[in-house]
């Protein structure tokens, strides 16, 4: 990471909303994380959405690589924190929902919404 990125992260100007970790077997990259440009860095500022290399041990990369090779599994960043001047990222291995799970969840939300509407109407 560049100095302007660390300064921006220190100020809390980072978003992991659409970010994910891409693993190619040898390296891991943080992709699509938005680190806002540091205001005082002027012309030497960084690209807010550039891929950033994650420094991991070989065994950690191998573990993530084995998980990612499975269908429907991805690695997502959970949180960013600073420790001894270094930006650290907690990552999680996540599995996407199946289509029928999504349908069940939508049906449950519709039922809850309908119940809430009925209970407010009776007041």
C-alpha cells in the first residue's frame, strides 16, 4: 500500500462493501475495495479502487486457494484495523446462497411484512 492509502485508512475512509479477495494460488489480492483519496496528498494520490496485494503466509494462501476452488465459495474481507502502523484485514470464506434458499427468505420477509401491516391496521 502507498502512504496516502494508509493515511486515508487511518482516518476511516475505506469501504469494503463490494470488495472480495482474489487468490491465484501464489498471491492474494484485495479487489474492489474503495480507499478514498487522501486530501493532503495532491498529485501523488492513489487510485481509489486499485487491486491491493495482501501479504499472507504461503500456507494461508494455500488454504484460501483450496477453498476458492470449490463451486460457490468466495473470500470476503470482513473488517480492516490498524496494528503497529500496519493495515490488517480479517477475511472470511463465504458460500453463496442457493436459489431455493433465496426464495424461502423472500417468502418469509413477505409474511413478516404482511403480519406487521395487519397488526398496525388493528390498532
